[in-house]
């Protein structure tokens, strides 16, 4: 186990309180900040303030981004105690359901049936299941809360825990009364990469420290998530300006941005050495030497500039002429090559046109000959075929004449027989009418 036990007790259960935006600070968790003043400049509407408690005792404060589903920062005060037991990761029920009856942080599996829209505003363990990432606390050995965790690879997670542990043991504790009034803010800077299209992977993670005993001073570290071996010491002022968009982490920059004693001693020693060197080189003789050196330096500089100017002009003239000659030669060669290459094409084109002209002339001659020969040949064929066609037509004409005579005879016979039949019908009708009338009158007389 690490020699320095960092923060916070093992978790049996955690009480989490969402702090309304209308309320200043983080309620009971303001004590985790230097002079009770939370960082300024984090104003996105998706940021939610959480005061994390254990059995009613505040443990740390978190500013959580429901858009990125990772914490922007978590604030702690150093506490010497047992490390986190690495239990299951807990979620904050009220982030997804403000009306939830669950006032304590709980595991995702226990809350899945009790919270409407679980995972809408926060990360869940299932979001990490199909990726190379795993949740890691911003401050290692802090409670296993997903609202205090960001996606880490396994290697980076171990390296970040080692870097933070070494930073606290070697840089902070020896110069801060072993952690008394040591305020820590651990944070993440989101990237454009996400896992499961939901949880944002941080581009950087950082840790800022403010010690209030005996004189307030601050320092920090920052680490890119791409290179596990890259760790940079950074002042809080540089962190705020270059990475946090001008946000303010500590009130009055925790002692006006004063460096930790270790770095302050190095800086003071360097300043003293520079001052001594300046005193040694500030006598009249050294000033005269500096004056002569400046004169010689300016003479050589001006001569060099003059020579360089002439060389540059000559080079420009020579290179300009060479460029003009090169351009002319290449243009002439290109034009000549184009003409020479076009000569065979033109010869073949003329030869093709001549052949096509002869073919068209022969075609026209053959067409005229065929036209001349075609007229008498048709006339001779028609004369030769006339007797044959005439003789062949006689039987057909005779048959047609006989058919016509037979038709006339049949028409006459039909007319005769029709007239005879009609006369017979009229005589029969008249005779039958007379007989009926005659027989009818005879019967009348007898009666």
C-alpha cells in the first residue's frame, strides 16, 4: 500500500445533495475550498453542483457536467485515513430524477427500476462495458462515485494514481504541515472523443493544491491522457490561463500565486546569482568593453547586411536571367516538339482523306452505271414477258366470260320461274276465293 493515505473514509453509503443554482456556493461543502470560495468562471447551464456526504459528514464537492457526463472538478481537503476499498461504483439518483425518493448514492443495478430515465444525465458502469476505458476517480483513493470519475485506460489510471501520490508526498506534505489546511481541486478537461457516444473522454487531467499554512502558496500538475509518461508541473495561474479559459480556482490565487517553498528557494537562488553576476559586470571597465563590443558588433552587422544585399541583388539578377533563358528554351522546345509530333498525324490525315475521296468517286461511278443499265433491262423484260402474260390470261378471261354468261342465264331462269310461280300463286288465290264464295252462296239457298 502507498505510504501516504490520501483522502476520505471507505464507503458504506453516501448521501449526495444537489445544490440549486440559486444557492451560492456548495452549501455545507464550501469548507473544501480555500477561504470557503468555490472556483469562479464555470458557468455552463449543464453544470450541476453536488455536495457529497457520508453519514451526514461532507466529504467533497463536485461540479458535474451532465452534457459530457464527467466531473469538471472535485474539491477536497486533505485527510489522513484509510484508502478507498474499491467497491462497486455508485451513482447519484437525483441527477436523472429530481423527484427520486433515493436520497443516498446507490449502485446502478439497485436503482435501475426505481429511477426514471436512468443514465440520461450521468455515466453508468454499462457505458464502459464495450470500451477499453474504465472509470477512474479524479483524485485516486477517493470514494467510488461515478460523478467523481472519468474514463481512463488501465495503464493511465495506474500511472495517474502513482503521479498524484508522489506529488502529494514529495511536493505538498513536507511544506504544508503534513497536510493541515491543504485544499485540493482535481479536474478534467473534456476532449471531442466519447465512449458509447455518451461519456466524454478527458484530454487532460489536472490537480491544483493550495496550502494555507504558514504562508498561503499554490502549485499544480497536469497530464495529457494520450501520453501516460507526460506529467508537467504548472502554476495555478498558468493552469487557469492556458487550460481553463481564465477561470479562477482559488480566492486571491491562494496567496497571490506564491510558489511552494521548494520552488521559491530555487527561484530566489537563481535571482541572487543573476544579481551577483550583474554587479560583477557593472564596473566602468566592463561598460567600456561593452561599448567597444557594441560598436564593433554594429560595424560587422552593417557590413554583413551590405554584403548580403549586394550578393542578393547579384543572385537575383543572375537567377532571373537564367530563369528567363530556361523559360524561353523550354517554350521553344515544347512548341517545336508539338509541330514535329503533329507532322505524322497530318500526313496520315491527308492520306486518309485522299483514299476516302477515291472511294466516294468509285461509288458514284458504279451508281450511275447501275442506273443506266437498269432502265433498258427492265423495258426488255417487260416486252419479253408480254406474250406469256397475255396467253396465260386467256383461260382466266374465258372462265370469267363463261361465269358472267352463266350468271345472266341463271338470272333469267330465276326471273321466269319467279314470274310463273307468282302467277300461279295469284290464280290459286283467286280460284280459291271464288270457290269459297260460290260454295257459300249455295249453302245459303239450301238453308
